[in-house]
C-alpha cells in the first residue's frame, strides 16, 4: 500500500483535531482533540520511519506516547479540579489567565 | 586542595551549617556566620602569604572540566590584581557581619536567610575574581545578582523593592550585552584553534578579528563593567540601591561588587581587546573625568548621608577608571590599590553612617548635628573614614589617588588636571556632612544617642587600622600589585612616558 | 654625616603623644596635657641635639638625609619616606618645637577650664608632628603629607569649639581654601614627575639645571599657588581672619608662628626652581607685595584684637614672600623675618590671649583700654613684641624688616623702587595699626563693659610670653651679627653675588624709622589723644568700610565661586534626577506601556489562543512553502 496514504490520513486527523480544539467548548472534548492531533503526529512519524527505513521515527513516537500519557494525567486532573470548583467544564469559563 | 577552591567552598559549607540551625536561635546563627567568615578571612590571608609576588602568571591554578562539549572549565587562579581584590572581599565580609549584627532582624525573611545569602555571596565574590574561564566568570557575575537582589529587597529600608529591581535590571542589561560578546568570542575561537573560554587563549583572539568586530565585542564587555563600576551616565541605579540596602549590603555592593566592574575592565577589556581599548580610551577617559566631577557635585548636593556616600563612590570609580585607561604603571597600580582602599574607606563610611542612621532612625543629614559631643567615638570613626575618602595624605586613599593622578598626568595631563579639581570638591563633600552631622549644637532628639559599644568598636577598629597603616606603608600591597600591572601593560605594548625634559638631553 | 639618633624620633614623639591622648580618652584627662608638653619639649631637646651635631661639622657637610623606608614605589615613581635635615630645616625644627613647647605650657593654664583640654593637646601634638614632617621631608611628596597634615590639625583646632556653627564654618573654610592651595602642590609634583622624573628636592634640584624654563615656570607657579593657600597670601587669603575662631594659643602657634609660614618655607626650599624661572619669581614678588599692603589695610580697621593680629600676620608673611621672591639676595632674609616674626607675633597672640583671659573673652578692642595698669607683664611683653613688629631698633623686627626693605630697593630698576616704596608704605601701615592695637588695649582710657575685673594671668601663661618677648628683643641682633643667619643658610641657598646698591644701608634704615614714626604718630593722635568710641562708628570713609569687610574678599569668593557652585550643584542634582535617571525611567515606562497595550491581545480564552496558534502555524508553513518554491 502506498505509505503516502497514511500521511493523508494523519493530515486529516490533525485537521479534525485542530478544528475540534478551536470550535468545541467542552474541555474534555478539547482534550480529546489534542490527543487526536498528537496521534496524527505520531502516525506521521511512524510513516516516515517506514518510508526512510530507519527506526528514529518510531523511537520518537514512543516518546510522544509517554509524554501524551503524562499530559493526560496532568490535564485530566486539572479539568476535574476546575469542574469541581466551578461546576463547569467549558474552557471559555476558565479564562483565569487573563487576570 | 586548591586554596581558592577551599576559600570558595568554606562559605557554602558554612551556609549549609547555618541552614540546619533552627531559625529561632538567631544568636547561634550569627556566631556561626561570623566564625565562618573569619575562617575564610584567615584562609585568604594565608593565601596572601603563599603568593609569589614576583611571578606574573596565574597562581593557585585549578582547572576541572565542567561542560566539555563547549570547552567550558571550572578554572580558577589569581594574579596580583585578583589576589588583592579577593583579600579585600574576605576581610570585609566578617567586618560586615560583625558591624551589622542586628540589621538582619526586621527584614522580610528570617536572619537565617540573611546570613545564608551573605555567605553564598561571599563564595561568589571570591569566585568572580578568581575565575580564569570567561564562561565561569560570566555565570558568577550574573549569579551574584541573586543574593544581592534579595539582600536589598528583603532587608533594606525605604523603597527597597524598587531599588532592588532597578539594580537587577541595570545589571542584567549589562550582563546580557556581555553574554553576546562572550558568545562572539567563543565563535571566533572556534574558527581559530578550537572552541574555548580560557582567558589566556582568548587573549590571542584579537589577532583574528576585524577592528569593527573587536570594537563591538569590547563595547559589550565595557558597558557591562561601566554599569557595575558605575561610570557616568550609567550610575543612577547606585544611589537608590546603596541607600535602600542595609549598611552591610551596601558595603559589599559598593566595596566589592562594583569592583568587579573595574576589575573586569583590566582583566577582560584590556587583555582581550587591546586595540579596541586604545580606540576607546579618549572616550572612556572623558567619561571617567565627568564621573569624578559629576559624582562630587552630586555628593555635595546630597541630603541623605547614604546617597552622599554612594555619589562619592561614583567620583572614586571615575578615578579608578581613569587610572586604568591611562595605561601607565602608576595609573594601573594606583587603580588597583585604589580598589582595595576604596573598599575599606567606603566600608568605614557606610558602616558608621548605618550606625548613625539606625540610632537616629533617619539618614537625613539635617537630622544629625553635634554628634561629636554626644557620641565621640562614632563621630571620630566617621571623620577618619571621611578623611580617607577625601584622600588625606597619611591615609590609604591618598597613595592610590595620587598614583592615579600622577600616572594619568604623564600621558593625559588635561584629564589629570581636571580630575585634580575633584580633590577640592572632595573636601567639600566630606566636610559639609561632617559639619552638619558632627559639629554645631546638638540637634534636639540626639542628646541621648548611645556611643559605639564594644562589638561596634571591634568591628570598626580593623578598618581604621588598615586605612591608617596602608597610608604610611603601602608596600605590602604595592609589591604584589606592581608586577601584575607592569605585566599587563607590557603585554599591551605600553611603556611609561619618559620624563619629557630629560628625554632630549 | 652619620648620626646616632634617628630624625624619625623628632616626629614620632609628638605623633605618639597625639595618638595616645586620642585613644586613651577621658582616662588621660588628668595627665594628657603634661605628656603632650613633655613630648613636645623632648622633641625640642632632640632638635637642639641635632643642632649641636651640625655645629661640629663643616658647613657643606651639615646637611644629611635619612631614608626611613620605601614609601611608594611604582615603576619609575619612587618615593622614600626620607627626612632631610639641613641648615634651613633645623631653623624650622627649633622654631616649631621651641615656640610649640612654650605654647603647650601656656595652654595648660589657658585651657584649664575646658572639658576637652586633653583633646586640644592631642591636636597640638598632631600639629607639631605634621609640621615637623613638612619641614623635614626630603621630597615634595613627603612635604605634601606634612602640608595636609598641618591643614588637618589647623582644621581641628580652628573648629575646636565647633559647637558654635560659625566656628565650624570657619574651620571648613580654612580647610577648603587650603585644599585649593594643595591642588597647586599636587600639580607641581605631577609636573615635576612628568618632566623631570623625580620629586625629591635633591633630584629636582639636579634636574632643574637642564630643564626648560617653561617647565620650571609651571612648577614655580603651582608652588606659589600652594604657598598662597597655606600662607594666606593673595588671592587665597580669606580664611585666615576666620581662623581666629580657634583658641588663642592655636592662633599664636599655627596661624602666626609656624604653619602659615610654610608657604615661605616651600618657596625658599624650592629656590633652585624660582632662580631659573624669572616669571614665577616675579609672580612671587607681586603676590607678596599685594598681600603685604592688603593685610595691612585690613589691619587698620579691625576692632577684634585677634583679627587685627591676623591681618598683621598676613601682611608680615607678605613681606617674607616678597623677600623670597627677590632671589638669592632675599631667601635668607625671608627666613630671618620668618623667625623673628615667629617670636614677636606668637608673643603678641599669647598676650592677646592673656588679655582675653582677664577680660572674660572680650575681643573687641573698643571695649578695652587702660589695661596696662592691670596686666603689667602682659603689657610689657606685648609692648616688646609691638616694638619689634613695627621695626624700632634694636628690636628683632627692625633688623629683618630693614633688610627686606633694603633688598627690595636694591632689586634694581623701576621694580626696585616700586617694591621699596611698597615695603615702606607697608611699614607706615604696620606702625599705624599696631600702635592702634597697643593704644586701644593698654594705654587709652578704659571703655569696659560692666562687670569686668581685669587681672594678670597666672605664671604658666606669662612665662612663655616673657620667653618670647626676650626672643623678640634679641633674635634680630643675634641673626644679623656678622650676617650669622645668612652665612648659616648659604649652603642651602647658595651665595649671592654683589648686588647693585640703590640706596646705602643707613639711608634705608633712616627711611624705615621715619616710616615707623609717621605711622605711630598718626595712630597716637587718633587713638591716644582723642576720644575713642566704644561702639565702632558708622560714619567712616569708604576705605574703612571696605577694610572692615576685609576688602570684600569674602563677597568676591561668595559671588564668584560659592553661589555659582551652589547653583551648579542644584542643577546637577535636578539634572541627574530628571535627565539622566529620567531617561532610564522613560525606558522603563515605555516597556510598561508597550506591555499594557499588548496585553489586550490576551483574552484569556483558550480556544482563541489555539486558533491563533493554528493560524500562526499555517502562515508559517505557507511562508516556508513560498520561500522554498
């Protein structure tokens, strides 16, 4: 199969993720979209690894997965805390950085 | 173990020791701090005696790889110049601790933090003069700002936060310019014999630079040092910082930290960029002369005793800078000696002014008056320190100031002549506060001010002893300074001008 | 010559005294004055011993230097802490320690009621040490140390009662004006080092033989400025009158006998420079001549006895400076007048102190009168000093002043006649104002304020006065007998050739005595034989009014230097705050302002941030794509 198709898929996934981050308000959904973008990037890495016949891309993909896992832990914890204190998971309500 | 590294480690270990003492045992903490600083001072004096003054190369050298991929080493060593400054630093620190016994209380944080900061600062003061690796120097140069920032901002008086921020921003600004120059040097060294930060190797690099490059790199260093020194018109951070800090902090700030500026001019500006130094000499001499006169006038106009002392220092740093760039052995040795002497005379002034201010609860000159009759010992201490500041012959500053003037006169007579007018202004800026604060009728509210106690006398006595002893017998210092000064000038390719009237005959 | 005693002890003894007294504090109140006096006296003894050693030797071998240690040595700039004892310095050593010891003795009694007497003696000893260093130093730099040392001692002593603001100001003024002079000395040393490569007397003397005239003129003028500052010569004379704020023994020792004559010492010591620099020498003469008239004019109008004496000192030092400016013929005579003046003026100041002691510190002569009856010893000793200063033969001042007038006339040409006339005119003025002082104080009818009970001073006070009075009577004769002093000083100043004689010696003497008679008679008529107001009259000539205001010296300094200086200081203080620091603050404010503006883009909405990131990334990619295409 043409490996370039994977790249197209990854681009599609990334775009979905990016649009999702921008348009959705629910923090959980935003978070899922971010995961989607990360995995799109992972997919590209693996694809290039395959195309070039080296292992570098796959190694980086593993790193990304580990980082993503950490990020999920921290991120979900933050979202849960915010939800507990503000009774809302909308990212627009949490514009605390402005102040 | 290497003497310099030992000296740098001792205060750090001391600060760890203090860290484990409970915060409420303030007296124990102070005693520990004093003991540690005294120990360092003793080590410093021993190092002094082991130093071979005839040898112009770096001594007590130690070099350990630090970040090998960039060619960065932990490399230390001293020559006459840095040894004198290190000696001054380690002698002043215990005096500061003892003189400011109670100034750590009432700050934003505990006394424990104060002494930890002081000890960390002491390590850095030694390191900044001892570093022979430019990168190491830079790191310490910048890291020194941190303890001083907290010392001013946390324990000072008045508008301490603003003064601390101003000090930090000014210094960072200069530091970053210097960093750019250091990176430039590093890149050039990479193209010419391998990346390095070793000062000896870098001092060859000026052969491979265009004059524009050299001038730009020089300016990066020089502006950083001119802010530190401080030279007109980059001086406005000093009065605020010196007036807001505790007296002890101000002593270390004016006495030691500012010397890094003039030290750097000799060690880096002259050594690394000899041609650029020549190019900029007229400008720098002019700025130095302006500093001398300008600082003196502002000191005359000052109404706050601490600001006054800060302004006198601007004048004195003008003298030091002028002597450095006069490029004569008298000017150089005089400037180095001046750095040492200024450390002590300013320390004395600031310490006594601090005592006066803490007793009276104000540092306005107008709030004092007639102290000579109320607190004779304190008044005398201030007077002698003031006399040293106006370079009275027989006191230490005279020797250095006169050497600077004579050294400058042989090459730049006009600058020396204008600078000499500074000695008349010096008489004014010292005698005016002396008259207002010490003489005259006793101002109401001052009748019962206590005179110096035993601790304070013990603290000020060694400073006075140094001021007087070196005035009559400066040879011990000059013997160490002279070979280094001569060596630096020789490398620069300067020789002293010959007496003009006998040259032709 | 080798000697068994080190010259260092001469200085070390009084120096040790001052240090001990200052460090010991109140504990030394009981014995401090005795120790100080003893140390000063032992210094005098050492001086006499050195003199006796010198007398045993041939004249050329008498001078010797002693290196104590190497003081400053950098490159070719080498200055030893070295002392030079020669015929000139021994004169000063004996004057300083001799008169100094007498004044120590006097002060024991004079200051006995002052709670800070110990401190006073410490300062006196410090002064003696510094003054000895000044005259014994073997280089200009060593001299400089003593030079500023005596300035410091003078500052401390003028301001001894500095709880009075006016006195504190007077001491500050003296120090600052002296510093202007000191600046001249610094310049001289710098020029000497830059052009001749040495700063020792011997070295400069040797190098001056081959030096250019311009160099020597430069050094000479700078030395003259230094001398003018220290010796209260025109135009740096204004501090001396105010210096009378110090206790009277101080005025006698420092501001009459010794320190103020240091300028004359400096000029005569540098004779080799002035001999080779005619312009500088001419300036010395001019300064001397102007000051001698200037001081005498001020002296005629002063009602404060100490200020009248101070003006007189200024004028007499003008005589010395003038003589020193006359070249080889004048140096020895300048020194002679300096020494005789040291005796009679110190004696008169002590006399004035004794009068004040008996008159509850009243200094206004218009409130004296008829004191001769109540203070016989003071009257006689003061009177002997008076006869000496106006130049009545055979008192000391006659010999020395006579020689100055004669030398001035013989300077040759118009210059000689001009200078001679000025010295004669000065002699008339001197006779006038001194007679005025004498009459107003001792012989005219009494004009005391109420509750005055004048009485003679105790023995410790009058004994020194008697000794000094004897000196004022005899020294002139002793110095001139067989030209003793001139020959004694010849190895230092060199022999001077025969000069053209405009007027024979006897004519000059006759002229001088006539001058004295004229001056004294006017004063007698005005003050002895006519009523004297107890209050200074207001309707007086413009000249008197000017003289009362010290010929506007202070107004001049204030309007030309002080006020502009104050304005400049204010401007600079404001400028530093507004312009220099203002620029820095402007940078800071600009950064804050820019931040405030840019902050508006930070809405706090996470989704708009992410949208911006997305757009930014797209723009970046598009950019890269455009470039690579």
